[in-house]
């Protein structure tokens, strides 16, 4: 059988439920040549031992098996000459591209998907609903606008703390962070070197599969604000509001007007109004003094 890279790649993809990387394929090719070399050396050694045996013992009981093995080794040697000792990443990617194009043009029920962790076969989108019904799984739910905004902040600013997310969005982010963590789109990456040691969040490999990229460098560049501008914005939003003294204005207590003296009932400033008890006592004294004035 002639060496066919596309057939071998399909066989490897069907043989595992894990993502297949280019390094995995190159390791298979290297292992194939290593085992074939070891088998050839063992067959050659047995042939030399048979040749050195005495004339009467030249035909060993397992001679027929050795002859068949030699024939097998000759066949493997012919195949080995067809298999390159090293496959480059470009050759493997080109073969994967051809497989993907053949699957799409042929209308197959599965597709070749490339993710950040390698290649794998996946069910075609138009057949995904049947697979969901077979597994009795709920329909996938779309992320809310709040979750998408939070996910974008984490993707572009990671590692980022909850306080930084809330400073950018201006609202509480606990619900969005919990939902994204539950869907394994973000994860805790450590703690910030800040007071209180707040948790820091970053994206996961599932996030890259979710958005269809192989690395974070493939994220589209932000044309709104640069990272330095966003950092300055977060610092300003997190800083306490300046008071009058910081702005060079007089203190509120210093600029407050002095209290105005209360006016008495007679309208003279500086005299306080009489209490009801004082008014009653003053009226009683006037009444008591009136008869003596009349007698005089």
C-alpha cells in the first residue's frame, strides 16, 4: 500500500477523541521509522546467526519463520522508502486543508475543525440538532450583552480583577463573571499585587475555541482606546474624588458665613428673646406695682 498522508491523518483523527497536533503526527512518523529500523536490525542479526551456524544445523526449526519475516521486512523497507523521515508543518497543514475542503464539498456529516489545541473531527452544523436530541441536552444559550462585554474586557485586559472590570463597565460584574466561569470561558489565574490581594481572571482554551482563534494574538486590534489609555481610565475611575483643598479652593468651613445674632422682640440686635417664664414674671411685677402707683 502506497503512503497516503491524507488517509493516515484521517485514521489518526478517527482513532482518538483528543485534539491532534502537528507534533503528534510528526512523533508518529518518527516512531514508525524507529520501530522499522529496530525490526530490520533484529532480522539482520538472526540472519547472521544462521549463516554462522554449523553446516548440519544450518536449517533451524524456525528457519521458515525467519524467511517469512525477511520477506516482511523487505516489504516494510519498500514502504519505508515511500514514507518521508520528516514531515514539515507546512506539508501537514496542506493535507489538513485538502481534507477539510473535500469534506465540505462532499457534504459530509462531519467537518475538520482546527482549534488552539490541534485538529479534530466535529459534527456538521446542520446535523448538530440531531446529536443534541440523541444526548437529550438542552439547547445552547447565547451569552447576554453583559457577559459579552465582560468577556471582551477579560480577553483584552487579562489578567484583570473584578474591580477593574467594574471600573470599565460602570456596573457590578459578579453575575457576568460567575456565568463565564461556569461556562469555562474564563478562569482564575492568580491574585493581584494590590491591597486585599484580589483575584485575577483570564481566558481559557475553550474561549479560543468559542471565538475561533488559535492564539490571543489573533484577536482583532482595538481601534477605540489603546491599552495605556484604558489603564489611565481605570486609575482615574478608581481614585477618590478630589476635595476643595486638593483643587486649591477654600475649605467649606472657612468660607461659611458667620451666624447672624438673633433679634429680640423689640428688634434690637444682640438681645435674645425672652422666655415664656420671664415674660410671665415681668407681667406679674407690673401688675403688683400698679396699686402703689395709684395710691401715691
